[in-house]
C-alpha cells in the first residue's frame, strides 16, 4: 500500500529522512474541529430503540410471549439504570482516545490542494512510503477514512436486535447446553463488532468535503509521538512546483546520507492546459 505524506521543508520533516522516525499525532492535534466528534454511544437511547423494535418483532411472531416479556424486562432495566453508567462509559472512551497515535497519509501525490495546505504552498515535498504500517515498530493498523455527510449512528440497535433474534428465535429450540454455548459465542461476537464499529467510526468519520485528500490513517492504539520505521519502505520524494534549489539539494543530500534508503526523486510540474499536476522522474 503506497501512502504519501505532504510536508514543508523544515527540521521536523528532514528528521523523518535522517532518523527514520515519523510522528503519530494525538486526535487533538488535527485541524478539523469536527474530526473525532462522532457522538459516543448512549445505552439509554439505544435500548429505547431496541424496545421499540422488539414490539414490532413480537407482532410479527418473531418472539413468542415468554421471550418478548423477558426482553422487554431487560430493556426496561437498562433504560432505568443506564444513565448512571453513561459518564463512566464515556470517560473510558475518552481515556482510550487520549492514548491513540494517528498518522495521516494520502493515496496520491498529485493533489493540488494538498500541496497548498500541507506542503508550504507547493514549496515543500511529498514522501512516498510502501506499506508503512508493516514497517513501523510495532506494526500499526491502516484504516480508510469514511467520508460522510452525517456522523455514524452509534445508537443503531441492529447488532443487538440481530443477537436477540438469533438467540430467542433462530436457535431457541437448541438443547440447553448448546443454546448457552451459542449465546455466549454470539454475545462475544456482538461485543467485539460493536467495539470495532464505535472505535473505527470515531477515528475515521470525516466530512465528505475532505474527500479530495484520499486519506487513510495508521493507528497505534497505545502510543502517540515519534515512531521508528524501516527506512527501506521510504520509496520516493516528490518536490513541489515552487521548491527552491537549496531545499531540493538539502532533501536529496539528507536521503543519500541514509544508506538504508533507496529513494527515487520526482518533480511536480504544471500540466499543459489543465488544472492538474504531472509528476516527472528526475
């Protein structure tokens, strides 16, 4: 997976080339205030919706009277007592988020606006990595950005309803021991999928207008800050339209000093008669 990092020429970007370290940011460092703002799940709202869906499924004979009564009681108890645990749950999510390190990369090195925003108005350079996530220590997880016009609904009851439908309808006639085993396995699966959905949505939901960036993110769930990478995965340097000779020579010389790198160099140029860049090998 090729990923690109647009940078201005400064001591921090040159350090990437010299020291084989790249910075994983905290979520609070990002420039879009709507990022990481997906509303946290609210168990009270979620189970109010679960309860409504159970009413509907009972009317369509999915749940028999005994199962219906049991599930309604479960929902009522969670709705009644859930408010007391909301703050604790949300605090736990925030604490986990505080530890996460995030490195943003683009799938392309020829996006005009990216050069303007992140590479010093085309005076900087763009670093190309191959499989950076496999070459960090420890390895990191690549996640595509989910460009949206609305936040993901983390109170969506679908996972819970599917679990209840499986246990109290599809598998209800299993022998008791087999039923208990099936319930435990499906509960673990549901919990895992719910945690994944919530975590990934919070980390990757982004307003659709940013779609031109073609971003994906490397995630370290335990650590933010500088992270070492294998220099052999750094494959290319592309210089911006306005990159000056001194900066170009500085970057090239820095790369040549790092004997573990085998870097190809490119120059961004204006395409004739079009609002686009052409990337030419130098």
